[in-house]
């Protein structure tokens, strides 16, 4: 809690955020527009303190964007811009964001049965129980699927067993959520 408060206070100390036009980096290459903290009227004196806090907490990389442009970019230890790192739970936020965009664009509705998109038989549940599972249930880990499986990342139907009706219990179970990822 104290660390989060410190990070929040550091961001506040940067001063007023000036509106800029949004920037989207090109789809090819690795050129990305940047802005300096000075150009935004931010306080450079606190940046090192932020980096120290991040390094103390074993952060591997830190990027701060303003309207799509890189303002701060820092890598720690042996980690570099090209280093691979497992996203873990950060991927859940990205998945939820992409599914939300897909819903906003009319490509899906999170209240639709998951079988509308994954076809029937994507679980080992009885068909009437599988039909109760929606995209929302997958995103909120309330699918009702048994989380007592040996591999929480398994997305095979044999790993997705009925335990309770969808929406009646929460369980940390990555398999059903991974199936909600766009592109899978």
C-alpha cells in the first residue's frame, strides 16, 4: 500500500498533464516517438526516486506513455528492450481490454454463451451446463469449471470439467480465461 501511495504521489509531482494529440507507433520497425519530461513540465528530480523504487521491487522494465509517446523507458538488471518476459496476470487485463474493444465494435457480447464462439464441446461439461458459461464468466473466473485440475493453464476439453453452475463460484483458473484471448 505504501509503495502504491509513493508511486501515486510521484506521478502527482510531475505536475499538470497537458493534452497532446494521440500518437500510434508504426506497425513495422521499432521507431517510437518520445517526449521528454521537461517538455511536459514534469519534475525531473523525482524520476530517479521512482526508478529506485521500481528496482527495489525487482521490476524488469518500466515504460510511461503520454498520449502514446514514450516519456520514460527504463530497464533494470540484465533485462533489455528485447528481453522476453512472461506476462502472467498482466495478460488478463490485456485480454479483458481487447474483449471490451471487440464488444464495443459489435464483434461479440460478453453475455453470449462462450459456445457461440468456441463451438459446443469446448469443455467436458454436460451440454446444458456448458451452455450456461458466457464470455463474462470466463473473464471473471466464474465459469464453474473445476479449478482442482493439475494444470491450471490447460485448455483441452478434458481439463475443463464441470464443478458448479457458471456464475455461482469464483476460482482462479487460467484455462477458461486463456480461451477468451483474441487470436486463440
